[in-house]
């Protein structure tokens, strides 16, 4: 009887996602999963740069519109965007219409391709900062989670030197959390054990 009761109990999750089905699905299936695919890494980096100054749920709700507007985050295509394509993006009410962030995305696509050329893939480059292995933290409450770390500052500085913009330490740390470079699920969250 006790087994049945335990089996039916809802899984404990990180507090930040609770109460929104889209947020919970993202938390349960994506956030913290190690990502090694360049296309997905570019998507997260782009979405996180658009998040600067906003909440992640705002960006998440517009994610499909972003995918459509930015050609499925095809960085080769984005790097070659024309002025008319830029104007089309600025008039697209379904995405976040921030001129600087749109221009940054185009510039970042070029920088991304340059890193691929130098390192074989962007994944090789970014994962090298953690020696290819996720950093496993052990936070018990949301208050303990840092907004960035010295490593995020180091990566941010390096990305900027390589031509990226809108990649401050907070954006970089969000990227590290989202793509599994760090496991920042709270220790009592069911995903923490799954990813450790």
C-alpha cells in the first residue's frame, strides 16, 4: 500500500518552474541536459541573449516564433542576413523586436562559424572550459543559485574577444545551466539525480 502511495506522489521539482506547464515541461525534459549539438547550442545562446533584461518564460513562450523567424537557428543563413531580412525581423511582433539583439544575433552567427573553423565545432570549444564534463553543484534552495560564476566571466570575456555581443556573464551562466555544462537542479529535484 505504501509503495502505491509513493508511486503516485508527484515528483519534486525546482521551485522556479512550478505552476506553468510550459516551464515545467522545459525543466523536466531540457534544462540541464548536456547539449553537444552546435545547432542547439547556437539556439540556446541566441535565446539567452534575447532574454537579457527579461524573464526566461517570456522567451520560452516565443521560442517557436523565434525558430520560424530565424530559419530554425541556422547560423550559416543568419550570418548572411540582408538589411531587408533585418527589417522583416524588426517588424515581426511574434518575437522580441530589439534592434541591438537582432543585430547581435547576426554578428554572433559569424563569430560562431569562426569558432567552429578554429576548433572543429563550437561544442568542442565551449565544453573545453569544463574539460568535457558537467560541473555538479549541490544547491538546496533557489537563493543559493548564483547568477554567474568566475568561470562564466572567463567564458564571457573569451566570447567577446572572439566577436560575440550580448554574452555577459549572466547570459553565459544561463547558457551553461540550460545546456548541462553545470547541473544546477536543486538536490531534492528528481532531475538532479537523473543528471548526476
